[in-house]
C-alpha cells in the first residue's frame, strides 16, 4: 500500500514547521499561492470535492496535466494549528516530500487526487454501495493492513495513526487504499499503544453472530462467510485488552493472506 503523494503548503513563516536547513534529506518542490489559486479556478464550487470539520477539499488541475486534491483548512477548522503542524511533520518525514510556503494565513495540504474518494462513500452512499462487493472490501482491508505495517515497522518513524476510519481510507482508481489524515498521529516506542473498546463486536463474536456486525449491503453480496469471520476475528485480536495478546501488523498481514 502506498501513501498519499503529499505537497505541504503552509500559511505564514510561523507555520513553516519543516525546512530544508533542518531536514536536508527532504527535496523541496516550490509552488506559490497563485499556482494553486489558478489550478482550483479560484477555489470555485465546481472544483469542490467535499468538506469536513477541517474545511473544504478542491480538485486541482495543474498545467502539466496532473490532478491533485487540495485540503484547505478554514480559520474555524476543527483541526487546529497543533494538529496541522503534526500532520505536516509526519507527512514530510514519511514521504520525503515537499514543503511549500504560502502568503497570508493559508494552511493547505495538496494530495494525490483520489477518483474513488474513500471507503466511507462505498459503505454508506446509497448510489455507490452497490459497487462494493466482498472481494473489493477484502482487497481494501489487506491494503490498509499493509499500510499500517509500514507505519508501525518499516517507516523511518514508528507511528500509530490514531484516526483510522472509512473517511480517512482514500481509494485510487483501482480501489487501492491510501491512508490519509495524520493530524492525530504520533510516534511511539516499545509496546506503547492505546486501548480500544470492542464490547459490542466481542459479544457478537462469542455468540456466533459475527455476520451481524457486517454492513447490511455487504452481507447480502458476501458468499465467503469464512473469510468475513476470519477478518472480524483478526480485528478483535488487534484490540485485546492485554497488549501481549495482540498480534503485530506483520502477523496480521500474514493471517489475512
């Protein structure tokens, strides 16, 4: 699994969290605000892809033919300066990518354009859910697991995402998932990790009603209940109360395959 190709744009010099003098291994690619403004047609509604608590997302058409998506944080964004700073630092270090300084107080992230939006669309949008069958869903699950393996074990930093959900699993044209939204991510050491509550799912599993936790539409299309139950079982193993009982992400990837 790959991560978003990320170009990082910040507002004023006080938001310039990563710079080449301190991070010589980062190759900086410079854009100015006028380029982004033109590529979004002055942030027009026709270029708007969606919105969230952070602000709006716009489609970007660059002169060289590349398509990107720019996340423009509003001044009232639920993602504050600290979260934005955190995302800038992690993305820059993970991606070896670009830091761009803009004028005024703009805070933006320019991502790879994802024509299939996110897993959320296919799970909950009435028009799109018919396009998501179990094989595609299992493909997405495997991709997310490989992405987490990279974060936990193979990246230069050891990172826990802390905000993994369908809206943050972006899908490319081939339905390959790409993790996004690193505002809440943080580095960890040793066996440090959080605890999640799984009471409802655990009860269904113990009572042999695993299929009750599956999306209703997927349940109708699924003809491989064993694979579904195995996926749920693996998920429960990952959030056991006792840390020592949880499998590593390398074990998860192996079990899924």
